[in-house]
C-alpha cells in the first residue's frame, strides 16, 4: 500500500521517478506526488487521482532536480485529495511515507501548538517531529534518527532535506524498502519491481534501518544508530518482462498465463518420467507434525481453505485455517508439534507477517509466497515459492492457482511421508497433474463468460454456491466479482443454503452453482431443485455427466453455453484449478461491460502493508 521511489543521479530524475511510480501504481492509485531539490530549492507537485494526472501536472508545470522522491497513495487518513497527497513538506523537509503512524493523534495534539497542519494524514506529524529536532541544531541524520524514535506503527519513509541537497534519507519499520546503487545513480523503492530495469543487485532494509544515500554510495544505521552492513542480493525481478503483451489488461493476461505458469510450476515438482512428486519443501518432516494452521488473507485465505481439504483427506493432518487479522489477535493455542503455514502472493501483507512473527516462537513456520525476498519469505523458518511470476493486476488470479499447486504438492508430500499415499495413487495423481496445463488452456480458450457476464449486469446481488473444495472456489468467485464489478456478491457452502441464504432468492438474484459430477453432485442437484422452485436465475458449472443429469432432472431449464457451462470431466483433484477459471473471467468481463478499471479497481491496492 502506497509506493515510494527515491533517486539521486547525475541527470534530471523527475521522469525516472514517474517511471518508477508507474511500476508501483498497483500499491495504491488515489493520488500521487513528487518532490525534488533544484538549485537549493525544495519543490513539489501533487495531484489527486491516478499517476497520469500527476504526469499532466508535471507537464504543465515542469519540475527539475537531480535528487527527488515520489509517492503513489492508498488513502488511510484523510480522503484522496491533493492536500493529503504525499510528499508532505515544509520549507526545508519533504517526505513520503508508506504505513500507519499509530500514535499520530497524540503527537499531532502536541505539534499543533507549534505548527499549522495542512493535511489530515498521519504522515504530516513526521515532518514536524523532524523540524522540532532540526530546531535543536541537530543535523539531518541525527534529527531523523531522533524523530523516528517517537513513532509507533509501521513506516517506510523517504526524506529530502533542503540543507542536504546531495543526500536522500530513508527509514524502514514494518513497511518494505529496497535500495540499489549503480555508477550513475542511487535508487530507493518499495519493492524489487520498482527498481527492476535499473539495478541487478538490491539491498533489503531491515526493520529499524536508516539509509543515508548519496550518489553511488549508501551508509546504513540500525535502530541503535550504529552503522551496519546489509547484503546486496540479485534483484529477482531484473529479468522479468513486465508488460501487458497483446492483452488489453494485466488481469486478462494473467488469467491466460495460467496454463504456462502452472506448467512451469509443475517442472519444479515433477521431473520428466518421475514417479514421485518432488515436493518444493521436502526437508519438512511431516511425520512430526501433529496439527497445522494455515493463515492468510483474501484470495490467499481461500487457497488455504482448499488446502485444508487436501491435507486432511490425503495426509490425515488436522488443519485449522485462519484469517491473519483474526489469528494475530485471538490468542491462538499452539499445540505440541504444531506447524503454521502462511500464504501470501506479495509476501508483504502486514497481518500475515504479524501472524507469522507471533507464531515463530511456538511452531514451525513455512512461508508460501510468490515474491522472492519479500518480508514473509525472509521471516519464516522455511519458504516455498509459488512461481507465478509478477502479478500486476490488483485482483489475484494466476497467483491463486499457483498457490493451489504448491499446497497440493505439499499435501501429497505430507501424505507420502506419513504413509497414506500408495505408489499407485501417487502415479495416478501425477498423471492428472501432468494434464493440468493443457486442461487450463482448453477451459480458457473455450470460455463463454462474456455472454454470461451480460446476464448479470442488472442483477442486484449475486450468490455463488459450492460444496467441498468448490466452496472456497465459490468464495473466491464472489470476492473476484465484487472487487472488479462492484456488484454485491456472496458465497455459501451449498449445504448452508436452507439455513438462511435461501431467503434471498427471487427472480432477480443471479446464482452461480459449482457442481462437478463428483461425490457431492446429488446434494448439489437437490439445491438446484430448491432454487428452481423459487424462480432463482441459475447458472451451473458442471461436466458432461452432470449436465446430462440436470437436463433430465429439469427438462428445458438448462441450455448449454448459456446457463449450463461445461467443464472437462477430470480427476476431482483438479476441480479447484479448473472451476475458478470461468469465475475469474466472469468478473473480468462483467467489469469490462460495466466500464470499471479492472486492473486497478476502486479503493483497492495489491500489497496490503497496513492493518
Ligand atoms: C483479491 C486479492 C486480495 C489478496 C489479499 C492477500 O483479488 O488479491 O484479497 O489476496 O490482500 O494478499 P497476499 O496474498 O499478497 O498476502
């Protein structure tokens, strides 16, 4: 949430900062700003709205400088208006911030007696805390060190001081910051993507670190103000091609990339002709694990819910799944030989990271993350990468199916180690997994979801239903639809329908039912009858056998490609992977038809680094 870029170079930095912010816009996009020092003068431009509005402002009122900071905001304190956009500044300090200052109102009460605040943000207190320290004749470094000691909360901050026109300062506590140095410039950014084309080596700041950056050089201090060294490591994004390619949106590109990324993911776990899955984290002793908690937020939490079915069914390990923001404040009980898995695409989600920090003393922890070198990847005892590649669309799509693949292989590794998986079963699962990328491709190219999306544009409300592993997929479908189309959407385990939600059903509500012809099909067919009896407008996702049953059960009600969507008949192991695809496309096309910004839906941000 919120993206930060900072640069010191020999040449003008404004366009480069704007370019870096463009790569960070997924972190927040309700306002943006930039500040530089030029000929001894601190100057800034800010704008409400997306980055293109700031570019327009900079075009009409150009800004210059060889040192500068930029910010793209996701509002926490105060609405998305120019006055609340970063950088916040006075006559000699300009700063940008990502995070939340929890004690800002206490600090502000005191500072207000001496300074006039211009914004409603928590960030502006930092400007005046530093100013207070400068007034005590402190130099910028000492003033910043003293000021941040008064802050509670999370922050990544980049600061310019008019009196230090060659030095850029940055501090990290809880929110990510990376830096890179080349001969031509020194760079600061919120993540590896922001610096990807500029530097091949990155230094990740640790919590409490302060960086003093000059051209081609950095000095780091820890929270005790002692000089420290941190390693420079390869920038994992340096070789990634981050573009939309032939697609109109990142979201569509990422949906269609799923067959490729799953195929690449399979290469990590299935050697050619192998008879065994090669688990990504084979050094975990699953025999010693007596209970497992899987913790995450949002879409990653739904991946955890699917995994619960797999770990319990195949490995016989009792599993609790938990929303990270609940887990961390709920006094969880850790039993003997407990393991905690943390799933996160970004690896930066604050609640998930806090839940991990809480668990580390009591349980074996495993981070299941997409972004290498992310905070969760570095904090967990063990880490597994989901290999989805950079996901830029704010709504998670390919990251989800890659999380599923990783979780499935972990569950099967656990089953094998615990001797619940016979060689024959494993062989048959391997066969099924080998067919997955081809099936994903087939479902995507044959999809009919644009036409289905037309049918729900006027629906006041959409309901998704599923049983077994299709229940979390229904939840994911509802989340995706509300994120992208803003249509109120909910999901229920189909068996819960008659315990309340059935009251919602009338001829206006749209209902999507995930009902592959599996062990639960007869039960789902019962739900379909009940909905039909109440004139509910249904679309059912099933396979050929399921379709035949439904057409016999309710003649004339279901029409192929319209309200009966056929998916391939596959091993139930693969159902979650395949049934989520049309739901991703449904939300994409509904958003398109409604004219929403599908890659950057309103109010959202990709990396939730605040509570
Ligand atoms: C939904 C979505 C979010 C994230 C959630 C967790 O499309 O993207 O619900 O899944 O914010 O993010 P990560 O996985 O980065 O921890």
